[in-house]
């Protein structure tokens, strides 16, 4: 009978040790889950922050592209017209009193610039 009680006590100690191990593992798992939940919440906040930044960047991109388009249009309408007038004036100054060209290379370059300006204006108006 004493042997059986000793065996029973021995088995009870093993069960107690096993339960202690399970309790320790359970505590570790609960700590892991709490840490994971905190990390997931932090990750979610960071993702939300990135999404907000992405939306802000998209708005800025649209705004900047509109500004670029306006500046391109201003360039086409104002500067190209101004350069055409300037090149025409220079070409007029490149003639003597009779109307003969003084510098043929300058005349060719100015004519080429005028053609390029006209093509640029036509291409931009075609694209818009």
C-alpha cells in the first residue's frame, strides 16, 4: 500500500511539474500574443500614416503637373511668340539699304529658328 501511495505521490509530482511547464509555456505564449498585438497595432498605424502621405503626395503631384502644364502653355504663348518677333527683327536688321542680306549664315540660322518655333507651336496646339 505504501508503494502505491509513493507511486501516486510520484505521479502527482510529475503532473504538477507538467502543469507548471504548461503554465510557463502559456504565460510565454500570452506575452508573445500581447507583443504581437502591440506590434500589429503599431504596424497598422504606420501603414495608415503611409497611406495618408501617399494621398498627400498624389494631390501634390496633380497640383504640380497642372502648374507645369500652365507654365508650358505660357512658354508657348508668350516666349515663342516673343522669340519669333525678335528673330524677325534681327533678320530685318541683317539687310542693307537695298534689301540684300549682309550675313547669309545668320539669315539661315534665323530662318531655321523661326521654322522650329512654328513647328513647336503647331505640335503643342496639336497635342492640346
